[in-house]
């Protein structure tokens, strides 16, 4: 292989610059998504309509870029086919299938059929595709523990279930060894009883358990439309919830949106609904700025913002426990009021759940991040990460190229997020003068 054309068929010379610009435009996304976890969920309709091979090609490409992929498939049309073969009429209530023994057997057969189709498509070596000769290992297993729906409004749903627990540790081990994971809409109780689950329930539960970076639903509809029928490209959680309340709750659209909201509330930063009828829709959604479907975002302008004078009381309430136990240096109300412009806050329903401050030293092109605090009830939801990213954004906007923190108890949290150990001598001169040698705080620094 010694020529450019061995690698890729280049466009005409007049289009070279366009090609280079395109490649440069997607490179930041590729870098940002590497080692990120995506849960990709799709119904059996995609398989029935012949969209499986194209999807597998796209997922293989993402996998080759270093993204960790969990696939969750549905099998509703395949279940219907099995029931029709046995001349059994489907029974539904409250938007869910009533799964008797015959329907449970049909669900098992259908899930097995779809799973084998997916495994075969991934195992075929992807000939005559951009991922020719790529070899991908895929793992399936009993990762989902379920419980029965039970009796609702007088209806016994029998073997219809909901997710009770996800074996997240085993899933992470499989993903870390460069395996793709495939989950079916079936779950098992600790006593070995099988339950028929919804694809949406499995997908959102897995995304929450793994703290996935994205949940992507491949849907029959193009996304969520507004009153004029135009596609809503992005929705905040609050907007998504308001739209969901106006929907027919038994519709597929409502089910997708319900579980997208659930995932975001559970700590997944982004949930997407993209049409499977559009070739390459997953790639287009990920690598185009505006995407091709609807994205539901955990963050919105009302929840992550710069602090105002009205936030002083909330900030004091957040940091006071950490000042008391010595994690943070004490700051009085007067100091917080004076420095309020340095703070960013996370707010939910009018209550502050997190804060952080940036103190710039422009002459040294460096800034100090201080008072990074998340309320105990919100810890583990990713609010700390979001505040850190906001401070980094503010620092870059000020022309700073480094930030540092002084910490006595949270060293490992910062080290995991790109900070490295530094010394007091690495601090700006104006900051060294006020370093408290009695606290012996560690100096951690990050290049922006």
C-alpha cells in the first residue's frame, strides 16, 4: 500500500479543500467520543425492514473509533409473527402486552431469532463495506434481572416484567475488553423465571446503570415535532416533560420520550431519538452539529448558569458543611457577595445543587477553580463534571490556558479528570503569597 488511492478514493482537486474541511470538522467529535459509552436501542421493525446490515456497518465504524457500544433490540413484530403462526391473538392493556405462557414462548423465540440475526450480521466480516475485514466480538448474557409488573388496575400482566437490576460491573468488564454487548428484551428473576420486557425499559435502565454518555433510540418517527410539524432538534428536560404530558401515553412516541426523560434524570447527559429510515442516521446525529433527530439534554440554560446576587444564600448553604469539616476554606457572606461574578451554579427547580468559582490570573494565563461543591443528594449524577466543564469554558473564554485547584481531600477525583500534580512554586506569584502552609493543600493543575 503505497499510494493515497489505496486508502481512499479522493475527490476531484477542486473538492480537496472541502474534503479536508469536512474531515477536520468531525475530528473533534471523534476525539471527544473515544472511550465513551453509547447505548443504541432499536425495535424489531428495523430488522424486519432490512435496515440491520447498514446499522451494523455504522456501529462497527463507531467501535473502531474507540466508542463502547451496547445494543438493545426489540422484537415486537417478530413476537406478533410467532403468535400468528400459532393462531394466538395478542392481548394488550395500559400500553403493555399481557404475556401469558404462550406469549412468553413467542417472546423467547422472537428474541432468539433477532439476536441471531444481529450476531450473524456482526460476524460476517462486513465485506464490500468501509469496515471490510473488521472483526468484532459481541457478548450476550443474563445481565438483566427482572420482576413482574403484577396486577395493575385489575389486570394481571402475568409474565410481563420490568427491569429490577442491571449487572453493570459485568457489562463494564465486557466493554473494557473491546467487546460489543447485545441485550434482548428479556429478563430473569433470581429464581430463574423469565419475563417479557420492553426494549425501551431495558435500554434506559442500562444507560442509567452504566452512566452512559448517550442513549440513542432508533425510531419509526423522525423525532419530536412542534405544533407546526417541524422537527425539534433539541429539548431540555423540562420541555420534554411538558411535551410528554400532552401525548397519548400508549403511543410509541410517548414511550420513547418517557424513557429518554428517565435516562436523563438518571444521569445520562444526552438521549437521542433518530429515524432508522434515514441511512446513516446514527452517524449523522453524532457528527453533524445539528444532528438529524431530537436530542433531550440534561443541561439547559435554566439549570447550569452563571451566578447572580440572589444566589449568595444558596451558595453559602452549599459550602457551609464543607467549611465546617475543613474540606473548604471558610468564606463569609461578604466575600461571596464580592466574588459572585466568579461563580457558576447548577439549579434544579429553583434550588441550587452545585457551584464552582473561577479566579483568573490573566498575566500568567492561568486560573484557580475554587469552591467546587455538589449537594450530597445530587452527587453521582454528573453535576461535578458539568461544573468543571463550565469553569474550563469560562477560562478559555478569558484567554487562559491552564487552571489549578488546591485540595486536601479530593485529589483522585481531579486526577481522573486530567489534572496533574504541581507545586506551590507553580502557582502565580499573587496566589503564592496567600498559600496556607498549615493546610498543606495539594496543588493540581490542568492544561486547557
